[in-house]
């Protein structure tokens, strides 16, 4: 595979926060690159900084130092609105706690990013996506009327709806039982494959991690690539 | 278009009851403003109609000289006018005569109100629409009794002869003065020249009455007043406090205004609390929007639209509800209303005012929460505790607060009233902020080794000191304003009821001669009529103060230079009396009332006269009474309620002073109207005395007080609803933030009993504190309002310092418990679904 141009390029990225006179290092200097269509797993103990990293990569937060290039955009130089614009075009996000809008129906949740992007075919596209995640029979249900697995499908449909280049998933199966976890994982990988998306997924599940092209391990704010290590062990 | 998105969000959220409190708050604000201003306008109109009947017009210009044509209202104002001439004259019949107060009226008389006639002397009063024609005279019952005139006879007044065509019962503008000298007579104004009574030097009283729409009357008044001269003209309107009802009307409308303002304030506070909750409810939503790529501009667009739509719904529903409330209230009280009210008409002024209030309230109070909302960080999706900060908070707070003040001013049109309430509330907020912190801190100290649920409650208050004190403030303000309305309502209605209670004297008898005093007393008591307020009356002139002889303007002596500071005499004779106790409706301002058997020749003087004459306690006054001089010492100064329906005096002596004089007597008594015929018999024995029937005036006053009381009860209920809504909004808001905590506590194994008890304790504690602070701060505002606005005396209400905390603790405890059990129920469900 030819990977000459990374879709995500991270240069000596750090994040520190101040809490009560104390400097807290959440992320030590980190450098890596991710190429189009790759699938990347980030593993690590709880509190090691995985979500913090994902938040930075998706431009939800701004770094303390270092550079983040996402699809040739210099995220680290952008203000919040410009980052939002990048997210609207290039980034999808799936969270552990689904993060659906409680007062919008399943189909309306999926339409949301399309509407924000002023897409003319929002309704049709959303209909198509809800079909793809297998919920075409329940478009008008509110999130609280859906099971956890169903909610996460809606979230996945919403994440893919704008056809992002990059998809971040922060422990997408963390709140689900085993059967549902399996279904969601399969769906995620399948859609990723079909849409030529790059997938960055945070997980505790080693089996899931092994399905990915690359594996990063996070430990107290320090990230190391352990793809070879993990894969040879098994 | 993002409009669709906003609309969809709103539609779903409304259906899912997520915006109910905010919506109800707006609806209440709008509905109460609409119904209040429309209701008060219509009520005021009705009361004005009633009270204009006391003047027989909306305004009266009177003078001792014929009123100049150029003072008459310009024809383009379209006012109706009626002219009247009053004078005293003898009425002759056969060879007898009797002094009369003659009222010469034109065909337009009366512009307002009705004339009552009687079918036989001392019979019932009957309304009449018959106009008096030239050549006719209507005589009051007294003449029929004293002169033995009969209907159809001819009597002489001055040089003219009149035919008696009716027994005069009462005229709307007869007023109330127990000192009037003669009985009333009505003749036509065209007959005045032929009587020849108007001679140089004779005392004639000219009156021109006007009526028209309030705006036109005001226009005329503004044009007229600068042209009047103080010693020649008097201008009187229904708003004058000196009329029997004027004072009640003024007080009622001021109360109405204050209470309306308070209900607006409360509704605004409810909107404020709800708006904060509205923003909090949407923080996560905004965060999610932002992660999906929404820019701030889009967020602002979506949520401004969303809020605007919500306000639009609230305002429209509010107007509808306001109209229904108004209609319902009218339906309910229709039967009791003596006047037709224009119920069907929609008051556009009220409509605009209400819509404007709703928009301003919701808008102004949403600025701060909305700014925070727009700034919600997308990071919230990863870290739930991310707070939102806004850089313009202070400015936004100022804008909110100022717009509330503007609203208050717009509503009351009175800078003073809005300022008192506004500054009072602001000061209360500042005071409360400090006290709340201190109180919460203190109680934490005190609760160290108490029951653990209580301890948890107080610990929670302490941890959330900032939001707790905000809660405390809004609760306190709500309770405080409610108490204010409650106290004022009690004071006003109590005052009226006191003035007009059953058994209030409805007749006065005047000119009972000295030698008939005992006969009078025994014959009345034999007839089971209780005589009250028996006063001896003798006329006299004040001639010196501290041996300084008063300079008499009438004598036209030119005062010498050195004499310019000399006191002027009062210029007329006064009605003097004696009394053992301080008369009912009088209050002592300075000095002390004498003991029953004093022999020190004391006098009590009316406050304003004392001021005008520069008379102080301890001064020696010299009076000239029927040719002899008497000396008395000023030992007290009184405030007199001139509008009360009792004889009022400038000077009251101790009993010993007039002992040697032959005074005549005045007395009042209550007689049920169905016994009026008995009076005829009784009065036969007192041919020189006259009777003044004030049943008509009392009935009118009762109607007016009744209407005003009803209006006051109505607004009281509205304020009550607004207050409850604030409390409910506050509890809901704090419950929303508490859901998480409740869930954690449950997971940690706390029993729901323990949780709900600790929350109930927390609310009870908050309620008690709010109730106490409210009772204290209410007194401060109350003092301001009563002294500055109502010009009443202020006395503290200690009972509220105890009652208010107890009541508030109970109410909040119950409300909190209810809200809490709902949250608990839901948390059990959520837990079940996540596990
Ligand atoms: N803004 C912040 N302020 C203080 N501490 C933070 C902040 N953001 C993250 N942390 C802390 O940094 C650590 C890493 O958090 P996170 O990235 O959520 O870990 P993970 O997702 O790997 O479980 C945690 O201990 C968290 O409490
Ligand atoms: Mg995490």
C-alpha cells in the first residue's frame, strides 16, 4: 500500500493543564503519523490520557504545544470555529456514552451533521444511513426508546453521514453487552471498509485491537506504538 | 435552513415536557400583565364612574364670582358642562320662614349620578330622571315637616314664587358636612335673576361642572390650572384625596400598581430561574452540536431561533390565558358589580404591554445563560464537568437588571414606586448574598455532630454555596414580595371595612338646642337608637396666641413694617367643641389627651392648622365666643381624617371650657333603613334641628370599596401563583443538577429514605432561612412603601418573623420531597436500564 501522505500528522504534541497551582502533564511529547484508510487502535489503562489525545486529534481541545495536521489543515493554529469547520467536513466521532440528542428522533440525529453542513439531500442521505445500520424500522424513536446497541448504531450512522475522512471512536462498546459489542464492532469495521475511512479507535478489548492495522499503547500520558509487539505475542 | 432544526427541537422538547417551566413562566408573566392591566383599567373606569357621582361630574370649577367665559373648555374638547349657583336664602311659606341652601341648576344637571326624590317625607329615596323646570322648586323633607308645606303649594324665595313639585331626597353632589346651615332646595338656574338674591356683597357660590373622557379632562385641566387664581377659584376632580372616596381610590390604585409590579417581578424571577435551567439543559446539546462541526454562529442561530420561538409560543398562549383569566374573573364577579364593565373589548394597550413584558423578561433574563450556552465547550462530551464561562457576564447582568427596571417604570409610570421596589430588591440581594454565605457557613459549624441526614444536607448547601445562595436569594425575594402584597392587602381592606362596618352611623342630627339635649337623649334611647359622637357646638373666633393679637386681613388695616411677621387670623369663625376622649379617626401627633375631669382649660388643635398658625404645644390661645373671651392652653396636636364620615374639628376643648355656654349639639346614629319612617315621628319634637341622611354616600362608598377589594383579592391570587411558580422553578432547577448526585448516592448504597430525608432537610433549611430573611427585608420595603407611597403609618409585623420561616420551611420541605421522589423514581429506572 502506498502511504506517502499522512491524513493525520502529529508533531511533539503535549497537553498540560493547571489545577490548583499544579501543572498536570496529561500528554508527554508525542509524534506519529496516520495514513489514509488505516485502522488504528489505542489501548491503555483508564486515566492514561486516551480520551485527552482523541479530543486533541479531533480538535475539540487545543494543544499546549506541538502540531496537529489533519488532512493538511493545521489544527493547532486554528480557532474553535475553524476547527469546527474541519470537523464538519473531515471528522466523525463515536463515544462510549453515545452522545445522541435526547430530544431528536433517530433519523433527526442522523440528519443533524448534514443539516449543519446545509446538505440539500439531508433527509434522503439520512434515510439511507439508517437503513445501512439496520434501523430503518424505527426512524422516529427517541434515543431513550432505543436500547444501548441501537443508540450506538444511530451514533455510527450520524458519524458516517457526512462521509468523513477520519473516524474517531472512544470506547464505542464500553457501555454495551458482549453480543451488542460484537455487532457494533462489525458494523464499524464494515462501514469503515466500505467508505474508505481512516479509523482511530480507543478500546480495552485486545481482540478488537488486533483487528486493527496498528496499535498504540498509552501509559500515563506517554504513547508508544506496539503493533509488532502485540501481534507477535499472539 | 437551521430554522427547521430549531423548530423541530422546540416541538419535540415541548412535547417531552422539557421546557414546561420556562414556558409556564413566560405564560404567567404575559397572562398576569395582560389580565392585570386590562382588568385594572376597566375597574378603574368603573370606579371613576362611581366616584364621579359624588361630584356629579368629573371635574368642578367653583368660585365666589361668576366664572369667566374664557375659562370654559374649548368646544373642540367636546366636554359636557353644567352650571350651578348656590346661595343661602330664606324660604317663605304662609308667614313662616326657614333657612335653605339653594342649589340652582340647569337642564344638564347632574352630569353624573342621580337625583333622588321621596314620595312622602322621610320615605324611601327613589331615583328620578325628571328634570326640574323653571318656576318649580324641590324641597327637602325638612320643609314639609317644619313649614307644613304640601306638594303643589307655592313658596317664596327672594322675590320669586315657586311651585313645590317634589320632595328632594338627595343630590349626588350634596357632599357631607354636618355643619351646613340650611336644608336643601333645588330650583332652576333661569329663575335666579327673578329672586333678586344676587346683590353686591351677598355670598354666592358659582360652580361649573364638566365631564368627558379622561384624556380630554386631563387636557382641559392642564390648560385650565395655570389660569386659575388661588383665592378666587377652586378646582376639584374625582382624584382629590379630600373627597370621601378619593383617598380609597388612590390607595387602591397604588396598591394595584405595586402588586402588579410585584407580580411582574415575580414572573420575571421565575423566567430568570427557568432561563438558567433552560441553558443548563442545553449545554450537552450544544457540546454535541459543536463536536459534529457546528460553528458558534450556527449555534447562536439555532438557539436564538429556538428561544425566540419558545418566547413566541409563550407570549401567544399567555395572551390567550390572560384573556380567559380576565373573562373568568368578570364572569365570577359580574353579579356583584353595580356597574357595567366593558368585558368583551380587548384592551390593546394591555395587549402590547403584556407581549412586551413577556419578550423583555424572557429576553433580558436569558442573556447571561445564553451567552454561557453559546460558549459551552465541545470537550463536555469527554469531560462532563467542563464549566462554561462567558466573558460578558457582568455586562449582561447589568443589561438584565436595567431592563427589569425599565419594565417596572414603564408599567408603573412612577419613578418613585419603581425605585423603591427596585432599590429595595437590589439591596436585599446584596444583603442576602452576604448573609447567605455567612448563614450557611455558620450552620455547617453548628451541625458537626448532628443527625447524619441533616449533616449531609448542610454539607451539600455548603459545597454549593454559590448556587445555594442564588437559590436562597430568588426564594427570599419571592417570599418577600409575596409577604409585602399580603400585608398591604390586609391593611387596606381592613381599613375600608373598619370605615364602613355594619352599624356605621348613617344619619346626623344637627342643631339640637341646649335645652333639648336631655329630651333628645332620652327619646332616642327609648326608641332603641344608639346615639354616637355627641358633640356640643359653638362658634367662636381665635383672637390671640400667647397674648399676641391676631391681625385680621379683613379689617384692611395696613400692617406696619414691624408687624409683617405677625400672625394672620384664621379669617372666619370656627366650630368649637369639647370632648372627653380623643375622637375616633383622630390620631395624636404631639402632646397628650386630657383626663376626664380636668379643669385646666385645655385645647387640642388640628395638625395643619397648627402649622399654618405656627402654634406649638404649650401656647396660650384666646377665643372670642358669643362676646366673652376664654383662655386655653394647647396640650395636644391631632391628625384628622377629613374624608371620614364623622364630624371633624380644628379645635377641641376640654369639658370645663364650654361649661358656661349654651351650645347646640350634633350627633350621629345608626338606624336600619327600614326604620326610616320612625324618624318622622321622632323629629317632630325637634323643629329647629335638621337631619342629614348619608345612606346614599355610604352605599356608594361601600360599592367602591367592594370593587377595589375584589380587584385586590384578584391580584393577590395572581401574585400567589407567581410566587409558587418561582419556588417550583427553583426546586426543579436544583433537582436537575442533583440527579447525578442522587444516582451516585444510590449506587453507594444510600437508601432512598435517607436521600429523600436529607434533601427534604436541605429544602426545609433553605425555606426557613429564606422565610426569615424575607420577613426582615419585607419590613424594610414595607416601611418605604407605606410611608412614602401610601402616606400611612408603618408598624412592624413581628408575627411574620416567626410565621414566615415556619411556613416556608414546610412548603419547601413538601415541594422538595415531591420533586425528590420523582427524581429517585427516575434514577431507579435509569439504573435498571444501564445495568
Ligand atoms: N482539563 C483537565 N483538568 C484536570 N485533569 C484532567 C483534565 N483533562 C483530563 N484530566 C485528567 O487526565 C487524566 C486522563 O484522562 P482521560 O484522557 O480521560 O483518560 P482515559 O480516557 O485514558 O481514561 C485523568 O486522570 C483526568 O482526570
Ligand atoms: Mg476515556
